[in-house]
């Protein structure tokens, strides 16, 4: 009964992972870099749940290899792990592209915001210089959504009102310069993109260690290792040694069974 509970626990892990994916997939925006990045990071951060499910089923089957339900469930999960291993390897270029596009979009939006602030400040300075009275100055400031003169300011001589506004404009210019200097570079997200890319690669290898194609006795990771050894042994001008010949024979036997 306890081992059957382990099999049920594996299903719970997979269900929790699926719920996390559903929460980030809607609204459906597959062309948006924000959506792609959010989906990629959720997949990577939540992938430990299906890995735990595979590990739990492995333990349950080892403890009770004759239970048909556990073995059938493990077989299904191992076949799904083949897709998961391939998916996480294919996820690397997607999350890399999405992360860099998202950072570029954020940087461009910040640059546009600063440029708009600069243009508005230039227009306010020009309107202040062109005004012929405080009333005309106040009207121009309102149209440009600038600082509004109070009744006391309206009573001031125009040169004095201009001097006060110029002080405000100078402070605004200093703040804009600080904002421009504080702009992050386009490569600020690169370490995070690399970290998630390496995590996706590690997860792909981990799922490949559990994954097993239908009718095969070796995991996908073991098959890949055999294939790599076989390709290395077949390089031009190099004779395979006895160990490599054995690997090639095993690989050929697996292919013939498939």
C-alpha cells in the first residue's frame, strides 16, 4: 500500500507542475518575448517536480518490481521523459532569444522615456523664453503640462518668474542626465540568460537519464553515450579498440531491436 502511495505521489508532482504551466500560459501570447521568457523560466524552475516523480517511481518499482500498476506508470513516465529531455534542449535557444529580446525592449522603452523627457524640457524652456507676460507664460506651461504658476507667482515680474522656472528646469535636466547615466546596458541580462540556459541543459540531461524509448533497455542518455563513442571510433584514420568495438556492437543490437 505504501508503494502505491509513492506512485500516487508521482502523479501529484506532475499535476503541480502542470498547474504552474497553466498559470503562466494565459493570456496566450506566444510571439511576446515576455511570455516566452516567463514560460521558459517557469518550465526550468518547476522541472524538479517531474524529476521527483520519476525518481519516486524508480524507487517504488525497485522495492516492488512485480506491481503491474507501478511498472506501467513508470513506463509511461519514462516515455514522456523522452519528450521532456528533447524539449529542454530545444528550450535553450528559445529562452536565450526571449531573454535578450526582453532586455532590448526594456532598454529601448527607457531610452524613449528619457528622450521624451528631454524634448518636453526643451519645449518648456523655449516657451518660457518666448512668453511676453506671466499670464501667457502660465498658459504655455499648462499646454505643455509643465509646472503651473500660483497666484503669487503670477503677480511676480516676468524676469523673476522666468528665473524661478529656470531653477526648476535646471534640476530637471540634472535628473534626466542621472537617469541616462543609470541606463543598464543591453548585456545586463546576459548572466541570467546563461544561467537559465545551463540549467535547461542540465535538466535535459537529467530527463534523458530517466527517459527510455519504447522497446529499449537503455535510457536515452546511455544510448547517446553509445552513439557518441561509436562516432568517435569511426573517425577516419582511427582504428577502434576492443572496448569501442563492444560499444558499437551494443549500439547496433539496440538499433536492431527498435
